[in-house]
C-alpha cells in the first residue's frame, strides 16, 4: 500500500515545482492579449475601448473558469482540471487565430481565459493542501508562475507577432501550451492530497466567526468586494502599459518590455509576500500590498519619461505582486479546507472581474479624455476602497480576539 506523502515533504516540493511549471505555461492566456492589443486594434480598425473588450472577456472567462474548475478540483482532484483547461486553451487560441471579426476574436478570448484559469485558483488551492508550515510560500510561489508567464511570454509573443503575424502566433501558442499542460499533468501531477491530510491543514484559529466575528458568507462577500477594487486599480498599468507607450511615442516594443519588467518584479514580490504571510498572516500582507500598490500607481501621474516609466513599472510590479495570492492565503486561514477550491475560485473570480472592469474602464476613460491621467486617478480611488475594507477586517479581528 502506498503511503501518502506528508505535508511540506520532498514530494510536496516536487509537486510544487510541477505546479509552477503548469502555471507558467497556462498563464500565457492572461498576457498575450495585452501584447497583441495594438496590432489587433489596427487590424480590425476598432476603438481602444472596444479593443480592450478582448482582455475583458479573457478575464470574464478566467473568472468563470476559476469557480467551475475550483468545484471540479474539490470533487475530482487537479488532473481532470488540467485536462479541461488544456483543451479549452488550445481551442480558444486556434479560434482567435481564425477569427473573421473582432467579435469572434473577443469571444475566443473568453474561452482562452476559461482555460487559463487553471494557472491561478485551482493550482493555488491544490498546492495549499500539500503544505502547512510553508503554505504561504507554496501558494505565492504557485501564483508567481502567472508572473513568470508574463515575464517570459510578453517579449516572446511580441517577437512572434512581429515575425510571423498575430494569427500564426495565436495558433502556435494554443497547440504548444495545450500539449505541454497535458504532458506535465500526466507525468507529475496524478496524485491528490488525501482528504484526511487536507482536513488537518487548518490554521489554528481559522474559524471565520471566532476570528473575525463574521459569518462565512459575510467574509466571503467582503473579500470579493475588496478583490474587485484592488484589481480595477491593478489593471490600469498591466492592461494599458503597451498601448500607453505607443501613445507616448516610445513604441509598443518598449511597452512589452515594461510589462515583462513589471512581471519580473512581481515574481520577487509574490515570493517575498509568502514569507511575510507565513509570519504575519494573509490580511496584514494584503494591506501592505494594497498600500504599496496605491503608492506606485500615483507615481505614474508624475513620471512619463522612458527611463522613469521602466522604473515605475518595476516598482509597481514589486509592490503589488503579493496582493492576489494573499486572498488565497486568507481563505485557507478563515474557511474550511475542504471548501478551498470553490472559495478561492470565487474570490479570484471577482478579482478577474475587477481586472476586466478596470481594463475596459481605463480604455473608455482614455477614449473620453484622450489621456490616461484620469484612468490612473480612477485606479487610485478603487485602491482606497480596498484598503478601507482590509483595515476594517483587521479591526474586526483585533476586536474579536480581545473579547475571545
């Protein structure tokens, strides 16, 4: 009889390595649409706000996929989730490559987003069952795979589009990524964390009513609202930095490089936030990331030189990288572990809705005002709401502990 590997064991770290690889490959769907935005907009001759709808539908697909595949994870394990995601990723990219209209292209990106959703919520929820002492590090390393994807794929996609065109690039990405995810899953991720071990992976004090004086439903709603707000703010630079550089006359290639720099800095931030979360908890880590994100967002209002944009983009990635994985850590701290897949999926669903709303809203504001300054201010406003919610949750936590 096979003995299940213990949490934080060598087998768990090997599982983590495979998980990061899948996240890196599967995360391409979240970033290729940003790099391709200017050339696709020109090809289909649509306004910036309409062109941004492809990213919006990618996020909507990712949001829906995170919930649906999160529930599948809770019931069947990670391998079926990976197989479904790989197939949809390939189908979506090939559909985008052969799209005869922008509407068809945008719809195909909804399918791409659904497939790419495996790279976030499902993988983070799955790996959280394999670790106890280093859960924060494991979850943030998994989420860093998405930023590795942004770092690696952004210049690659830009080069391929310039070399062979965006249609051939999309078709090739879909086929290659789909095959790679299936192979990694079958070779390295067939095992599932036993339910008994998953049930034991409960953080002390991790009861929503006892820790925060809130029902599970109320806490879930507040986390969802907070995630929408922080991601509306986050989406402004991530979605529009390539187009922004083009508008400033620096060229889209510099914008793609800035996006890669942003994602590379985000990798450092996500890994570092895992160590912080293991010491101070998910809520405090989320507050730190939100405050720093607002600071970096404000810097875009004052600096738009080529060199300064590289610096500010690096700071933005460094400051905000730990925000999204903090939500997954909070879920594991305050909700039952057997609900991890679904609840992480729900919070990340709303975060993607925030990205979708922010990406479209920033494009609309640009079309109305002719610049991105108001869009940056809009992001700062949403970021302030996020900070307010997190501060209130921390106050509730402190109050409930004082009377416990």
